[in-house]
């Protein structure tokens, strides 16, 4: 017999799937994306994808030519994530 009292853990896949597609999860990822966009400055916007195949998604994209060039020259989005 093992010296540790090990319990078996069974993950509820359906429940996890519901959690990953919930409004709360969308609010959480959108909050993180908004923080990143604010660190980048003008010309960066947040897009949301609430109906992803397995989970909700949010991303930060460039909205102007100036922001696109800024990101190209300085890796602004990458630096804002760190």
C-alpha cells in the first residue's frame, strides 16, 4: 500500500467547456486585452470573439496605419504582453 493517501480526480469536461465559453471568461480575457491595448497607446483596439469553437477569445489589433508601423518598428504588442 502507498504511504500517501491518493484520491482519484476526474475532470468534468462538459463543465470545463461551459466555463471556457461563459460570459465571465469573456469578461476576464477582454479585461486583459484592454490592459494590453492601453499599454500600447493610440491606434490599438480590442476585438472579441465570444463564439469561438472551444472557448471565448479576445485580441488586440492595430487600427491605424501609424499603429501598424509602430508595431512593425518597435514590436509594441509583443512588449505590451510581457
